[in-house]
C-alpha cells in the first residue's frame, strides 16, 4: 500500500551502529548496516513525511529529501534525538545502539605491554534511547526493532512491554538470509494492541508495509 500518503507526518528514525571510543584510535561497535532505517527513511520521505534521520557511521548514501544528523556514539545519538523529539509524531528506533561505553576514554593510545597478557576495560551502561522517548509525557508513536538470535517472539514481547513501545519489529539475526547486512528481511511485528504479523520481503518493501501499518495504528489511536 505504497499509495497511502504520509504527507505532513513528522517521523524521526535512528539508524546504524554507534561507536564507543576506547582511545583516540580504537572503538567498540557492531555489524549494523543501517539499511533498514535508511529504507524506512527513504520510503517515508517519498510518501510525503517530514523525516529526520539520526544515523551512526554507515556506508550508505543519504536518502533523498530527509534531514540527516550524523552521530558517532550512543550519547551523541541520545542528545540528537532529544533535541527534536517534541516535534515528532512517530519515532522509529532501528539503530543498534551500544549498550555500554568506556567509563573513561583513554586520552592516549592504549599501549601493549608484553608482560600484560590480559586487559580489563571498565564499561558503563549507555542510556536506552527508545525507552527515554517512550517515557516522555508528550510522546510520539514509538516503534522499536529487536535483533534476536533465539526465541524471537518471546524476547520481542518482553521488549515491547519493558520499553513501553507501541510496536516492535523483531528479526532473527542468526539466519544469514535475513537481518544485519542483508537486503531482505523477515520481521515479526507485534503491537501493544495485540496485532501479530510476520512479513518477509526486501527491506524497501517492508519499510512501505510497516509505514502503512503505523499510519493505520495512529488513525485508530486518534
Ligand atoms: O534492548 P535492545 O537493544 O535489543 O532493543 C532494541 C531496540 O531498542 C531498538 O529499537 C534500538 O534502537 C533501541 N535501543 C535504544 N537505545 C539503547 C539500546 C537500544 O534506543 N541504548
């Protein structure tokens, strides 16, 4: 249902991985490609939505017509989101945000010492961006993503409740045909209202179907 207009809807999307610096030359990150978030941003923009894409470091061209804010770390992503969240109708968190960052980033490159065969790093928890959005008094419609490697439905349902989301889209990243760097994806979509559907398609087609579902849910809640 690509023909259903999203004109005037303000949608914020987070995408890609975050990078957490260890020192000036090293970081911790993950394999998120950003493709799902960028596909949603592109699809939404083509259908008339006003899209703000907050992206970690990825190798993808900026989708046409969207306002893009590039960030590196989870804390930067958190700040970028909260700067404009009050204006949004919909928030879609596709970013694979690092759960932890260095308690203190080393100012200088960490040196290898021959006699030191183990190295302990102390990490602290990053804020949960989507949960912080879901807790706002004036909150947008909140859609989360979950990459799981087992018991997808159970963990997705848990996350929907725990993070107080309106909708969650979960995929099985242990399947090489779908998930992280793939162009295709299989999503299990659950809503707070109890809708449960499985969709399998290219990321761009999934993006369109998902946006239409969100628009319908928004209409129902108004
Ligand atoms: O808990 P988990 O990381 O699996 O949850 C995934 C969902 O939560 C995604 O929508 C992701 O963008 C969001 N998230 C977030 N901030 C974090 C961790 C996850 O917004 N620190």
